[in-house]
C-alpha cells in the first residue's frame, strides 16, 4: 500500500510541476513578420499544413480606421488574427476565420503610432493574399477627443465605417445668457445618421437622441444649463453602411424669463414686444401698481398667426388657486383691451405662451389716469325726433361701444359752451334716448368715458358737442 501511495504522489508532483512550467512560459515572440503598408499592396501567401505567416502593421501619427482584406483562394479554411503586440499571447483586435474560396474585410480603429501583428494560419494549408488600406477619421471617437463647435457653425462630417463603432464627437459650452439652443442634424449621405446630445463627458450622463434620415434634417431645441459643456455624438445606424452628415448648434436668445423669479418689469403705459421662441416657451412679466391707483388698462395684441394665451396672477405662484386673476386667449391677429380694478401698491404677474414657436405679441399695462384723459368715445352722434304718440320730442344718441372703461357719462345744456349737466350714466351700451326735451328748442350734448380709480370718478376726454333741435 505504501509503495502505491509513493508512486501516486510522485506522479501528482510531476503533473503539478508540468502545469506550473507551462503556465510560466510565455508564447514565443513574433520575429519573422513582414512589413505591411496601408497602400493596398497585396501580400500573397501559400500555407502548408499548420503553417502561419505574419505581417507587421505600424500605424502613422494620424487618427484613422484600417481595413484588412483577406482572400482565401484555396480549398481549405484559414484563421486570421490581429494582435496588439509582438506575440500570440497579446490581446486580439481580430479573431476570425475565412472559409475556402471566399474573402472577408475587417475594419478596425487602430491607435496612432502603434505596431500590430497580423497572423494568417491554416490547419490543412491554403493559398491567398491579404492587403491593408487606411480610412482617415475626420473627428475624434471619444469624449476626450471631442472637437469644439461654435454657435452657428455648420460642420460637415463622415461616418467612415458601418455600424455604431464609428463615432464623431463634438462639444460646445453654453454662456450665461437666458437662451435656448437648437441642435440640428442634416443627413447628407445615403444612410441614416444618429445624433445624441450628452450632458457630460461620458456615456453615463443623461442624453437625448434623434435619427436623421438621408436627405432630411431634424432639430432639437432645449433650454440648457448656463455655463455648461455639452457633447454631441454622431454615429451611423447599426444595420446600415457608412454615411455623411452635417451638424450645427445655434443659440436662440430668450427675450423674457421662463419663471416668476426672473419676470421682466413692465413700465406704466409702455408697450412691450415679445416672442415665444419655441413650442413650450413661456414669458413672464411683472407690474407693481401705484400707491393711489387701482384702475388699469391691459392691452394685448397677437401680432402673429399663432394662438396665444395670457394669464394674469396676483402672486408668484401658479399652483395657488387664489393667485390667478383671469385667462385671455387671442387667435392670430386679434387684440383686446381689458379694464382691471387692481389692488394698490401690489405686484402682479403676467404669463404669455403660445400654441407653437415663433408666436409674437405686444402687451401694455397702463394706469387709468394716463389713458382715459386722452380718449373720447368714438363716432358720437345726436339727432332729434318728434314723438308721434305723445306730445314733445326726444334726442337719439349713439356711439361706438368699446367696453374699455367702466362706463359713459352724458351731459346736456341749452347753451353751446356752458351750463352742461349730467343726465345719464351708462355701462356697456352704444345708444341712449333722451325724452326730456321740448320741440322748437335747441339742446347741446356731449359725453365722455369714466372710470373709478381708488374710489374716485376719473373722467375722460369730451366728445365734440352735438346740436339737436326738433321743430
């Protein structure tokens, strides 16, 4: 028993020693490799059984892809490997085989100023040839190699190889302005290109992407973080061939803030022109009422063909149920004037948005004292008539009702320039009949707008005096 145990232990030790020796021995370095230039020159080979031939590929200092084409002209298959160093124990960039009487092309990105080793071998022997070409890479393939792109600059590029392995990276840095940024892609090649916008310098950052078909263009417009660097990655479609593209980043200044905190101040009586730059944009304005003024006129004008929405708030809080005063919708080209009775010495907010981008508008908030004293009712007319079913006469007065102010005051006198007394106060109407006159007597009429401001009546500009006499 002891004898057999000793024999077993001896055998085990020999096996362990052999394994350790085999593990410690590195593969023999490749020393007989023939140089191969990236000029398309064919290198022929005639392999015997279990024979290998080696080629040395040294890249130049520029960035690029390399295509290795191998033709197997024999009746047996061959194996092809591209090693990252001078030995078969190095990592492989290509590890493939080619069946008999066929060929294959392998395209890989190879690092500049690096030497690679190509091995062609066959178990049973075969013949053929191999050649190498370089495909120049126009832009960097990594975040670190991203090419700076200026606002408004049109950059043209090429996806040199098919699939998603070839990428072109660009970067741009936003400034401190309140702007939108449009990232546009143009498909100028025969295949679809993929555009991705990354928020940081690696693939772990959030991104937005879009496909750009051949012969078409697409754009994404976003409000981006200020003073921040973004990255654009252009690539080909996984299933399609190499293609070309154009990309451009444009800055679109935003004329007004998108929130209450940055609301633009409105000056009393001065129009403010604005624009909804993109779909989803909103503009905020603020206005503080005077200490002794409550009556204000809000003028809204839609100067585009796109429907616009105006919302007035009493405080800087959209969510609060009590913060909204009213909503106003205006279709393309419409305008309106709203009379408002506001609180004294209080800040109000106006939000503007549209159904789409490029919606333009004008707004103004004016205190009553500045507007009403300069305006008189339009188209004021007065005419006298006999009363056929009763004695006496009456005067028919008419005007254009604008609904801008709280109401109208009508005055009458028997003298053209003095002695006028108020006979009627009206609201939201365009006519009045005065039955308090007599035939054969001359009367004079005039009227004006009025508003209530801080509890007091403020009258507008008088109309021209109209004369009425019924015979």
